[in-house]
DNA sequence: TTCCTTGCAAATCGTTTGCATAATG
DNA sequence: CATTATGCAAACGATTTGCAAGGAA
């Protein structure tokens, strides 16, 4: 199963790199479609899954039941707004020490962790004030 | 919308309390059905959702796309085995400090976080050795 | 020419929901 | 009696997949 080039895959990846808001497959599809009208949703899913499996992109599961994708594979954390559902990057120091904390009293192999933070984003907080 | 007693809800909750492996709705259904054959999957889902919304139980989203439920609502963390998919409790000290770390350079309100650890559980590690 | 990739549509799967009926307070 | 809960089945929404045709190596 050697990988062959595909225009679709390229366009999907290129699009994902332009976004820092971690779009869903549907959003990727809607956008990529402007420039590549014949592409199908299935192809978008297939390629996002392929890229994620290869480790070229990251699949984010932030609890809303919809997968989000991130072209940035470096270690960083995410914030999910409970109000608007937006997913944003969090600028913060590494919390990788929690892996050590977890390993202390556990008989298995802990390889990694998934952490995301939730609350109300700045934008929603402000618009809530106005609404009152 | 005052809550009324229901035998089904009781049985579902009782069952959940006997388990420390965080079953899925389907597993709850299969088990509860032995003792209550007429119960429907929809009722199981409705009650698990209701209990989770009330804060009586916890809904766990550990990245496998299927919701798991936990009758233990105290603060604790989970480990997910990448091989068998099992979800177990992790005995570890609190890592709530990561909330402070995350709040340092963020303009919104961070209310909480979701963290789970993954790797290979003890049981799978051992059976892998045997298989070789 | 080999075989990876696509578009399309149908299929899957976990979960939710509408509705008429049953149970609770 | 008013209202909440149930069983059943149909509906949903995100994602996957089978298949015949298209494109890359």
C-alpha cells in the first residue's frame, strides 16, 4: 500500500494548514469544494483519516461527538467553548509531567494522554454582557 | 419537569454502581435486560443521559467514539487501553494544577478540563508476551 | 499495466426522538 | 388527574464502505 499522489489529498492538506480553528470534515469539505467542486465527502473523510493515521495531521475529539482536525502536530493543548463550540489553541507551558504522576501507581504502560480544557471563550463572555 | 420514580432508572443506576469498568449504553442494556427483559435501548439511553445531566453519574468520552458511563462522580482519572479498549480507573494524585497553568495566558474563562491517559494495560502487555 | 484513489450511493453505528400507552405522585 | 416515563420503531448525523471508473507510477 504505497502512497500515491492525489490532487484531492493535497488540496485538503493545504486547506487544513491555512486554518487554525480545527475544522470538522464537513467544514473541510465545504471549503475545498469551492476550488475543487467534484470532490466527494467520502474522499475528504478518507484522506483526513489517512493523514491522521500517518501522523501528518491530528484528529481531535473534544467531546462534541464530531471530529476536528489540526494540521499542527506539535504538542499543544486545546480549549473548547461550551457556548459556541469553538476549538482554539491554548498557549501554555507543557503539562507532560502529569504522565509521571499517572505512572506512579499503575501496572501497565502509559504512552500518552489527551487533555482539553473547556469553559467560555472571551468572545462569548463579551457578547453575553451585551445581551443583558 | 419534576422527576418521578421509575423502576428502569433504578435498575440502570444499580447496575452501573456494581461495575468499575465504565460500560457503554449497549453493555448496560444487555445486562439490565437479563433482569428486566422488556426494557428498551431507548430507555437506557434516556436514563443514562438524564442521570449524567443531573450529575448523578459521569459520561466519559475517551476517544473511541462511544460513550462510557461511570457511577463514581468523584474527581479521578481514566486509562484507556489502545489494544483492548478497556477503560479503568487510575489511582493518582490530583492534577488540578494544570487548570492554573492553562489560565495563565488565556483571555476567557476556563472552567474545567478533561484528561484521560492511554497506552497498553497490564493484561494486554502480558498476553502479548505469551503470544510471542 | 498495476494498484492506489476517487465519486457516488448505500450501509453502519451510536444515539435521539415521536408517539401512543403505562406508571407515578 | 396531571405529568413523567416507557416501549417501539423510525429518524438522525457523523463516518465508513463497496464498487466501477479514473489517475499515478
